[in-house]
C-alpha cells in the first residue's frame, strides 16, 4: 500500500477511535446528568418540606409571641389595678 493510503487508513482508524471515545463520554455524561436530575428532584422535595416546616414554626412562634404579649399586658393591668408601678 502506498504511504498516502496508509496515512488515510491511519487517520480513519484514529477518527473511529476518537469517535468511539466521544460516544462513550457522551453516554457517561448523559447517565450522570440523569442521576443529577434525579438528585435535584430529591433536593427540591426536601426543600419544599423544609419550607413547610419553616412556615409552621413561624406560625407557632407568632402564636407564642402573641400569647406572651397578651400575658404581659394582663400582668401590667393587674399591677395598675393594684397600684403597683412597673
């Protein structure tokens, strides 16, 4: 075989090898992407639950704060009715 044909054959073989490696890499990246998308979905669910928990905790806090404010007001009213300075 003449050298020109040998070069072409070698380039074609190199190209096939490179193409095969690129296909494998793309396949691996696609699999990793799917795995990460699944994980992202799990994180989104966890964040949604955390947000719901946060909302409940804030509501509980607001209720406690209102109860303490009411209690403080009533204590002040009792002190005033007894003539005790605050």
